[in-house]
């Protein structure tokens, strides 16, 4: 926000929270861009893409020239990422907001805006809110509301300094006592937002993919990796004088993870893994020998370094992650899933051979033929085709493991080379390969056209084989009969057991909570599904 106002340019985002911020040049929702509708300015012959821009000035003008400073209070009363108090419902029910026939959500949003527009400033409005609440606890509610409203105030950070001078000092990082190398890495984007969220907020968001909603969310499989990351971050600001070298904190630090639970978004409390201080001091991570940093990574991924010795450097991290994925009881992977993933990993080496200057003859010809076959499989997997939801969920789990494996690798200053993610995984390709492998095609027959790719595939397969469960390699009839026995046993046990749920807290669906503010006219019809 601060940078956009400094440059006088709009913010492009999918987050409707930007409707609340006072942006000089407005907010352009990414969903409003007509990407396929390229237009030309007749006078200059320049091209442009049509889009909509939300203007806070126009919005406040519509509501009786409401003071912009009231909008943070409006956001908090509507419910946002920072507060969701049941006591607010008491205020909503007693305030007698103007009614609307368009639906409950519309009624609350427009009613609140009309009600707030009668006040000159947030202090006056907040006093009236508190009058509708029980006297007991008013001060606590006021403190929480004021604290939440602060989240919408302009930041004092001068991010433009980074673009002008190439350096930037983050006040939050200084206040946390973060090591200088972490501050530099965050400023340069060398560490992901996941890390900064965990450091500053002790809260992370686990984005839901296209997965089976009947099963636990795909991120659960990578929770042990995240706990190691949290453990490393836990050692970021501890005072070395208070902790001896070989001790761990008596009470592990809790982190909040916003995740999917069934079809709801909830907060789960996850505790950091306790690590020995002299092995995991964040300030000294970059000073650790490469072998030690690799050991930390391999321990988190539960893999031995020796299995990666025959693997090309750029594929070592993905293979280590695949070994972790195969070991998890959360994964329900079958042989064709593993084969499809490993075949997909051949794309980058194939392109390297094809694009190598002076590379001709049978080797390049075989690589090109196999690459074309993969492209055919990828193209044949049409977007409209019916998706195997269980297969999609299994691959989502693998991607979650890869994501956290990458984050941990970055936090450890890349003890393993980072793969080219654009070439590593293609959803269309691996889903198409799964279908072929299930039908009749074998991985070996696909690779016969390129001996070099076949040899690499065998190295990849052998590296992962020792970490896969034994039933993965059983003939289908034996595997199915074993699963039937396990299912029967589990069914008999469930009759005498009580199912318990995890200790989570309801969070609510807030993916686009202020999207209603962006309708072109508040008088236009709104779909019922959007209002309820």
C-alpha cells in the first residue's frame, strides 16, 4: 500500500481487503482483468487490457461522503483476519441497522456503512458501538478493536528505499532481533512470505488446492517439515545468554496454521519441533558447514544422503521429498502415481539434451521423440475431462511436501540446488501418464525410445523404492485383498471406538470478505448465493 501510494499506481490483487485501504490510485481486482480482450488506443496505437478500478473516494461519496477513517472500524465489525468476536453479533443485533431485502450479508454490509456514515470519526463511532455491549468487558473489547483497526493504518516502512538504494531495513525484523542475513534475505525475496508470516505473526496460511474435501487437507502430510521450520525460527530471537548451548526450551512455541478442515477454514495450533540450540541457531545457520545443513535437511525429510548419490543435483531435492512423501501414512500413493511423477521429472533433462548446442544424432533424436510423446500425453489431458479426485489429492500431497521442502532448503541457505519448478511438475502430464499406466502402457515401454532417459528413470526409481511401502509393489490382486482385510478390521474397530476431532477453532470463510463493496452499483441485483 505505502509503495503504491508513493508511486501513485493502483494495487493489483485478489484480496478485497484493499477496498479498505486509502489508495491514491485505487485497487484493481485481478478477477476484473479481461486478459483475452486486448485493445488499442487509437491516438497512440498502444495496447491495453480492460480492467476495473475500485475508488475509495467514489465509494465514500456514495455513502454521504463518509470519512475514510471509519472504514477500518467497518472492516473489523464485518469480521476480518484479525478479529472475529461473537460479541460483535450482539452489537449487530441491537444497533437496528437499516434493513435490506437483498440478503443477510448485503444487509449487514450496507447497513453498517449507512450507520457509520452518520459519525464524524472512528472514536465517536466506536463509543456508540460499545454502548450496545454489556458493560462488563467493554474495555477489553475496545482494546481488541483498536488493535485490529491499527492493521489498516499506513505503514511507516519506506520500501521505496530498496528500489532506490538496493538496501532496506525492516522495523519488524529489527524489533524481533532477527539476524542480519535473515533481514537481507527477506528484503531480497530470497525467503518466502510463509517464513515472514511465521516469524512476525506466528501464523501461516495453508492454501487449499483442488483436492478431495472428504479427506484431511493435503498440507497435513507436510506438517512435520513445517514443525522443523518453526523450530529453526524459534531460535531466531532467543537471547543466547538465557539458553545454554545444548538445551531446548521447556515449552515449545505454538504457531497458528489457517487450514481447511472438511469444508471449512479453521485455525489449528501446531508446536515447533524442539531442536538443539547449537545445531539450529538461526543467526549461525549460514555459518554451518554444508554437510551439517544438508544433514538438517535430510533429517527433516527422513532420507539418507547415500540414496541421492546417483541422482543429478537438480533432482536431488525433489527425490528426497518424494522419499518423504512415500513414507507418510497420510499418502495413499500407488505404483502408477510414483511412476508418473518420476516420468514427469524427466522433462527438464530431456529439454537440456534437445537444446544443447551441437547435440545431434541418436541421443538427441531419442530425447526429442520422448519429449514429443510427453507433449502428446499432456495435450490429450483436456481441462474439461473428468478428474480422478483421489489421484489429484495424492499429487496435491506431494506438492505440499515439495513446497515445504523448498522452504526448508531456502531457510538452510540451499544445501541442495533448487530445481526448475517450471519443468519439474506438470499436472496435465502426470495425470495423463497415470491414465496410460493404469490402462496398459508400462513406464519401460515409454522409455525404450530414449535409453538415456530410461537409465535416469531407473536411478530415480531405485532411489525412492527403498522408502516406499512394500504393498506398492504387490500385484494388484494381492494388494486389493490386503486392503479389503485392513478395511474389514478397521470397520470392526470403529464400532467400539469413539471418533474425536482435532482441537481447532472455527475461522469462517473470509477469502473475499469485502468483495461485495466492488459491485458497480449497490442497487444492482446480487446473486443470492453471494449474499447468504
